[in-house]
C-alpha cells in the first residue's frame, strides 16, 4: 500500500535523523531527542530501543551534577557505541597511499603512509595496493581484518560514488573501472569510493575550516586540480556524480591541451605538468623537470621562469572568480600541501580575483589556504565510510523491524 | 534559556513544515499530517488549530466516497484558505512591466502588461512604475489596495533578496539602491524583491520543466544573461545573495569589455549588445542597430554577419560547459523568448558543448529551451511573494503563541 510505504519511509528517516543527532550531540537524553526533533516521545523510545538492540547506540549514566543528584535517579543518556565497529579510510595519492583506522565514534586509532611504486596502475594492482594498506594498518593494530566494518577510499578523478565506479582517474591505466568489484575480491566489508577532493571537503566540514559554515568550496591543487562543494551542509555531487570538475572548466576557447584530451581547461594552465610544459617550451638550453627547479630559477631572477608562474597565477584567479561568480560561497578553502600554492602567489591571486568577481559593496568571499597532509585526506575517507556504514546499519534496522 | 529557545525554534519549524505540507497536498487530514511528518498527533492538532485561528488554513469536509459513508461522520481535511489573502507579482523587463494577481492558494486572478517609457530609471521612478502596475491590476479587479497582502518583484541584476537591496540593475540609473525602502513609500504591504532569473527558476520549479527534478539550472538570455540555480529543491543564492552570475563568468583573460566594467565576461560575447558591437566593428558600410537586422543579414548569406553569430554560439557552449563541469545538473533550462536563442543555434551549441564537458560514459545533462513570456516571470514573482508572506504569517503565529 502506498500510504503504508510512505509511513515506513518516514520512520526510516526518523531513525537516521535520531542516530545522527545522538552522534553529533556526543550524548543526549531521550526527552531531549524528542524536543529537538519534534518526534513524539513514544516514537523516540521505540526507535532508540531498536538502535540499542542493533548495537549502534548504548545507554550511559553521565556524572550527575551535585544539584540534580537529590532529584532521585540520574538521567540516562544515549551515545554511539565507540567499540561497536571499526572502519578504515584510504587516500591514494600520486606517490603514496595513506590509511587511517577509526572507531564507530570517529576517534582515530592509528594512521600510516606507504610509498607507491607506480602512480598509474591496473585496476587489480590498485585494488591490491589499497587492500595492502588496509590489512597492514589492521594487523599493526591487532584488529582482525574480519572485524573491520567498512573502508572508505579517496581517488583523484571522476568517481561515481553511488556505484563505486571510476569514470577516469590518474591512478588507473584505463577508463570506466568498477573499482568496487575489484576491491570486493580482497575485502568482505562494504567499500565506499569517492573523489578525493570531495573527501577533503568532508574532512574540512568535520574537522577543519568548514566546521562552522554551511556553504563552502574546497579547491585542491596538486598534480591536477580538484574541487569539493558543500551546500547547506551537504556534499554536492551533481546529477551523474560528476560535478565539481573545476580543473576542467574552460578558461580559453581552443586553448592549451589538457591531460583529459580537451582544450582550454584550467588545469592545462595551472597544474604542475602545465607549468613544466610551458617552461620547457620557452626556456632556452637545459630542460627543467620539477616544479622546484623552475621555482628556483624564477626566484633567482629568470624572467621567463617568473612569467610562467605569473600567468598561472592570473589564470588561477580567473578560474576562482568563476566559482565566486557562480556560487558566491562563504569561503573557498585551498587545501593541499602549502608548497603547491607558493608558486601561484596566493596574495597576488586574491588581489587579481577582485578584478574578475562581479562588484558588490559587500565583503568578498574569504579565500583561505589550509595545508594538511595525506593523513587528513585519509581521515576524510574514514569519516565518509563511517557515514555510509551507519546509513547501511540504519537501513538494516529498518528492514528487520519493518 | 537556551534549551527553551531551541524547543520554540523547533516548534516554529514544525508550523512551517505542516503549513507547507497542507499547501502541497491541496487538502489533507490531520492524521495523515502526523504520519507524513512524524510529528505527534497531539502536536499536529495544536499547530493546525493555531493555523486555523490565524486564518491561514480552513477545515473542509471532502465529498465522502459511498463506501466510507456508512462509517459515520465524514473525515475532516485541512486546506489553505484561498480567499484569506491576495498577493501580486511584478516583473520589470527592458521595455515592459508585467503584473499578476494570485490568491493565497496561488490561483491566478489576473495578469497584465504595460509599456515602460524608459529602461533605466531613478529609484523613485522605478518604484512609481512598480506601484502603478500593482495599483492598476488591483483596481481593474476590484481589489482595494489595502487588501493586498504582499508584492513580489523581479529585477535583472545583482539583488540581495534578504534585504530588498539592489547592488546593480540595468533598470536603475545608480548602484546600491534600497529599493525596498523606495517601494515602502507607495506600498504598505510587505514587498519582496528578487533577481528575475531566480524567479524564472522558481516558476520553472512550481509550474514548468522543473516540477519533477530537484537539481536544475535556468539560464536566461535577453539583453543580458541570467542564471537561477535550484539545488535539492531550494533556490541557491550564495553567501551574499550574489551567486548565479553566469553572465559575468570569465571566458577569456583580458577579453572583451562588458557593460559591468570588467573584461572577458560571457555576456560581453553573447548578449545582444555584444553581437551588435562586434557586427558594427567588422561590417563595412551601414551600421546595424537591431539583432533582427543582423540576423537577416546572416540569413541572406553575409559571411561576416554569420561569423558573429557563430562565435557567440561557440562561446555560449563553452560557458554552458563550465556550468555542467561545476554543477553537473540534471537539466539546464534555457528560458526566455525563443527568438533570443535562434541566433545562438541551439543544436550547434549542444553539439559543441560535448567538446567542453568532462567525458564520462553517461548521458549528458539535458539542455531544454523553454519559451515563455513576461507573464510567467510575473507568476514566479507572485509565487515568491506567496512563499515569503506565508513565512511571515507563520512567524507571526509563532510570536503570538510562543
């Protein structure tokens, strides 16, 4: 029956809402859940019993403040059961793979980083590398692999997170890879794959500069250029899971050739490879092979090297301006290794930006650089897996209790 | 007290949620409201009584189907009181001003269009024109002006809707205009001013192609280029109310000069004025003064005229591709007078678009052209005023009942 189905869906949504509230609150009494959600106390009692029976939530008796002690029995609160489940987060970078282990409350247990032999791999080799990082961190921390409940994985490229499907990634030697299937040959638990910049946005939201704001954009610049968008507190992915392709927005009709095969992409002007390419086409004599070399040349007074960085900075400002003109976010967070921003001259970029953003007599979108290593990207991956796994468990509860 | 305040806010949110549900349902019984919202039946009864007392909602007894008739008294349902309030919507275009009158259920009572003498006015003259359109439609329909509850106004330009403040509009002869204050000299009821493309998005969502989708983008091309963004069913405005400035996204570093004063804006390549400007700089002999003339020239085989349109189409495709690359929306709706799109060669634009959008093996964002006149823009303005006025009334109820 249509109506019955609707009521069940509402009940399921109520379970998810209440679990999320308990997690965010740390610990909270049933009556406060009812007040905060407008759900009736009877329904709150029913739903929280289901969550306790499923092992997701536990009762605790908080230390009772003196003044309330005389009022009789102490108020019982509910909290998420930290030791109920463990999940891992993995970030695959160009040269390294990072993993982190967290408990069901999101508390970090351990993290580690391993070098990668190749940056571009077959799906099988990538799945093996990810599995290796996960099994290492588990065994190092005496957690049997079968006790791991979920794994979150962050990859650069075009990822359809709903299907664990990679349209394209610089870490893979081919397009259209069902990386979820490749990983399931090694891992029995649920795996959740997501674009790495989206996971940085998730990490910024939970642990970083995005904690107190509801609309922000994260831009990552490393070998390529990534973007994660948070709107109204939610990661925005687009209709096909392929939004936020900032690096492939076009800044010039029929412009420079990009590694994606198209022309005029922002990335083809500001990515590491783009700068080296331009430098080697204009610098006379010996070729430069790293950005550090080129940077040193520019710092030592080589005008041609300097102008390569200058143009990149100008075009980066133009690209950022388009994000401001379309989104007008509260904040743009430039995340990644700080070194990667130095050569774009952030202060100059912010100044240049003002020439491209539609003029209003109001303060500009804040631009903040935030340096953090792959460890924090892995933390974003773990948080993402925690979210996904919790949702799975809530759906399980809904399926068994109807 | 903090907690008490929180509970009140929740109660207020419950009122808004329940009113919105009643409006969307057309008519709905109290028990079905409780089921659909998870709000307890007792709270539903309390809140709906408040809404009835405030005159926003009324009880009706739907025609009872035969089979249920024997079960005793017919089930009472609730609906929004259509004749409780009347609101007007106004769209200010370049040469005309359109107005529409709707009742509290959103049913259209009347609409009319008047020519404007000037396209750019002082704040006082614009306020007078808007007031004239509103008072005319009221008197023509025998509605005393003092019985009008709210007015929604759509303007081109940068509008901070929360403050009825215009940063910049082609309809005004100066920047930074408190148009809300100017209108309040003429109108006693609440006035809600919004960017006109946002109102088209609102109209598409309520009455047009956006009815069944939750994420879409509306692009309007007339004299200038506008955009409205709907994400997760909500109009997205950005942090300063200045998002969705598609026309001023930059498509060329240090490119063509735009009417906004900056360089390289999309609008400076595809707006009406931009095409005429380019045509007159390359066509030998007599100048063209309208797009229709230029179009005729191109159709009659003039290669220079043709190439002006071709470039505009290419740059439009590049601009649209950036929207797809960033948002990946389900649909982009090109709204406005159909004639304005002919010269951009929509089929060619869609073909060209594929060269600029990041490649995935999934169907492309749908691009749909939707021709409708200023009457529908006015309908969007009326719907916007209805939303805003309802929210005001709900807050009033919350303030009086605590």
